[in-house]
């Protein structure tokens, strides 16, 4: 991640009513995939609304290293001239994916069935995260993998020239695992099949279909069975990236907890595989209206109107976890301002994100006076309708931990600090000006 060397402490203070329009950035998951599928198509893919966060910029650089031409035309407007399925060139140097689990895992899948060798690395956070969940299924295709102890980065993959198609049941709910296998399946003969017990975000499947691949999803007794026909000729597509519901969650949360607030958040993706937070907030009694529901770039989209109001604690069931996996940190903050207990079930995947997000939230919320419990697989917040604040949260190079606590500080009695705001640039580079424009006091 290319940020300044010194940590950047930030602080959020109790703010007046938030008002205005929050134009949040493009969806991170879709942005990575647009660059990668553009690179795997022959010809020019034109992308608008691309998230220009560091995670996605690192994927853009990686696609160039594999031989694609990637060019920025204007704000969020990019073009990719791809090399086609199986056309990746061997990169001259190490591929540094910075802070991005999605970037490194999807790119590993995309190159594993091409006879080239690549070495992947990342920052301190990414280097702690498990890569065996990706390299294990990729080895089934026939590639060779070398990794640091515990199957961590740096990882070197020697891609295979003779890939065999794979049928793989994912051992955990992970769109990154599913996507890595599907991308490897692109340059394998025959059918590659991924089976998942619960649906995870389906942007890879939607976009592959849009680029001309034959891909189906079937609900069966075994789970969701996704079947991809190998060796398609991917055709370049214009990609209009919708706004990121995971980034929208921060201004939405701020408006819900700061008294008197009313904001609009236009053009947010309402893909059902990403919608769990919004389902949960409505159950909590949140005043959110979804206006102008429409389809843009193959994704359902709506304009959100969000008003402050009373909230009550709820239980989020395990089978909803995948559809809101990145939103539990901010939900745990919102839950402090609700009355009653909020129980988040089936959330152990949070322990292997950019940080152990359960540990980071529990520690930071307790430091700010909240009553919180954890087990390996659950997080529980005993909401009182208020948060004392006055503490500093440790963010562990995790953008969502940083933004969650800064949002909490807008409504807590005393200010809330974070030890380092730099990681926010990975997913939401304009977080500070956007929140400030709504009336938030963050510095
Ligand atoms: C993502 C999948 C999720 C999510 C991440 C983005 C993706 O990770 O947490 O922020 O774009 O596929 P897992 O696949 O590890 O659940």
C-alpha cells in the first residue's frame, strides 16, 4: 500500500444533524473484477465509476504486469486492452497486492492455468491472511505452489499448461475462493464446477456472463452449484460500476445515529448477495427508503433516503452473514445506539479479514464504554441507545475498523479516536471530505 510512513491518528466528535447527498465510490468487488475480466478479453473494455482506491489501483498495476494495457481516461473512467483467456504474459517482477485480499486471490486464480510463474506479496495485514483456501483448489487444476509457512504470502505460483477441470465444494462461505476457482476454470477444458452451501456475492458470475462466458447457477440439495464452460472467448464489455453498498454503510450509519439527520445516498447496488446490512437495519426499525429501484450495468441499484430515528437490537442469523460480511464492524457500532441486544451469528470469517475484526471491534468498543461479548463465531452488543466514547481504537491496518469508529464518534458523548486513518484510502479515498460535507466533525 503506498501511503505515508507514519500512522495518521484521526478523531471524530459529536456532530450536528447530517444533511445532504453522499456520493459514495464505486463498488470495490466489481472494480477488481472489471479490470481482471477486461484483461482476460481481447479488445477494449471501457469502465466507468471505477473505485480509485489503493486496492483497485494495485490490481490495475498487476494487470499491466501480466501484459494488459490499462489506462486512466478521467475520474473513475478507465480502459483496458486485454490479452484474452490464457494470454497472460509472465510478469517481470513481484506482484504487490498491497492490502487487498480480493486482488491477490482473484489474480492468483486468473493466472494459475496459464504456463507462467508469478510471485505475489502484500502489506503486513495481507501477509498474515490465509492463502491456502485459494492455493489448495488451484493445485487441483495442476499448478505448483510455494508459500511461506501457514500458506501465507509471499506465494509463488507456477501455472499449468495442462489444466484439468475441477469440481470444488468451498469449505467456507467465500466469494474470493469461488471466484479464484472460476477464473482458473476459464483456461481449463470442459466444465469447472463450484458448489457453495450459502450464496456469496455473485459479481464474478454476473460479469462472466456479461463478457460472454457460459455460466449457470443451480440450487440443488448439495447447495448452489455454479458451472462454467471452459475456454470461452471473452468479449470486451462496457462496465458501469455501481456505488459500493459496503462504503454506503458508513454515511448511512452516521445518519441513523446522529439525531436530526437526513441524507440521500444515490445509485447504491442492491444486489441481494450484498444486501444483508440493509435487511438488518430495516428489522432494527431504521428509517431507510429505497427510491428509483432500477438495473444498471447488470446490477440492481437504488437511491437511499436515510433519516435518524430510534433503533432496536436484533439477531442476525448465520445464513445472512455472507450477504453482510464486510458490514459487521459498522453494525456493531450502530448496535450500541440501539436499545436492546444485537447478536451477530456465524461471523467467524471476520477473524481472517484485513484484521481479526471481532477482536478489533470488541477491544475498541470496550475502550469507548460499550458492553460487548464475543465467541469464536459470534459478536454480541448490549445496546443502551448511547455510547460514552473517550477512547482510541486500534485499527490494525483495517479500513473498515477505522471508518466504523470514526462514525461512532459522531454520536458518542466524548470523541472517539483511531490510531491510524491511512488504510481508509484502500476502499474510500474521499471518506473524509464526503463525511465533512454532510456535517461530520472528523479530523
Ligand atoms: C470479496 C469477498 C469477501 C469480502 C471482501 C470482498 C470479493 O471476502 O469480505 O471484502 O470481492 O469477492 P471472502 O471471499 O473472504 O468472504
